[in-house]
């Protein structure tokens, strides 16, 4: 075997090894992004679950409140309308990389949260409601659900942060762009959350 042929085979072997290593690295990165993306979808499912739980509690709460004479009709009407708006605003895991759709979804959910908070504040003026066992149980379940929503949103944001960071790091960003992995949206604080509520006595 001539010296030139040995050098040629050596170079070919190095090139083949380099190609195999590059393909292995790219496959590993791609699979890692798939895993992170599935993690985002899983966290999103949990967010949807707690939002659905809240939505399911609202008809019973509104029915209980309606039973109290002279209760502000516009308050429970606002809750009912906000719930209907949330029901129309569906977003699935495939839309999580659409910031506008995500913002509309969050705005609808924040509107429902605000309407429920107003309902709870107004209910303080009605002793018969505060003495109603059904209402108290629903109020406790709703408060627990609101806490779960906060926790699941925090978990979702953390998973999204891990995913977004991974797809932006070099050189993985090349594989992410090639594989169609796009940045996901975060939950943001509700408008006005940075201002302390006014308390009047």
C-alpha cells in the first residue's frame, strides 16, 4: 500500500468519525429539545387542569350568590360573562409559541380572576352569604384553586425558561432553528399587580 493511499484512508477515517460524531451530537440535541418541549406541554396541561377546576366551581358559586336577596346583580353577571369569555378563549400546547394568542388567553383568565375577586369583596357586605355553608365551602375551594393556579403558572414559567434557554444557546440554536423549535410565552403578572391595593376604612 502506497504512502499516499495510507494518508488518504487516514483522512477519510477522520472525516467519517467527525461526521458520525456530528450526527450523534445533533441527534442528542434534537432529542433534548423534544424532551423539553414535551415538558412544556405537560406543565401546560396542569395549568389547564386548574383553570378548568376554577371554571367548574363558578356556576355553583353564582347560583348560591343569586339565592341571596338584593345581591348586586352586575357583580355575578360580570363573573358569568368573564367565565363565558374564558370558555371561548381556548389555547392548546401547539399555540404556546404564539405570544399574541397566549396574551389574549391570559387577559381573559385575569379578567375572570378580577371578577371573582370583586364577587368575594362584595359578598362581605352580606351576612346571610357569610353564614351560608354552601357559599363558605365554595369560597374555600375557590381560594385553594386560585393558589393552585399560581403554583402551576410558576412551574410552567420555570419549564418554559429551561426550554427557551436551551433553544437559544449556541451551538444548539442551530439545531433548534433547523428543527423548528420556537420560543414559548411566559405568564406575566396581571396589569396593576405592581401597585398596592387601596384599603379604605
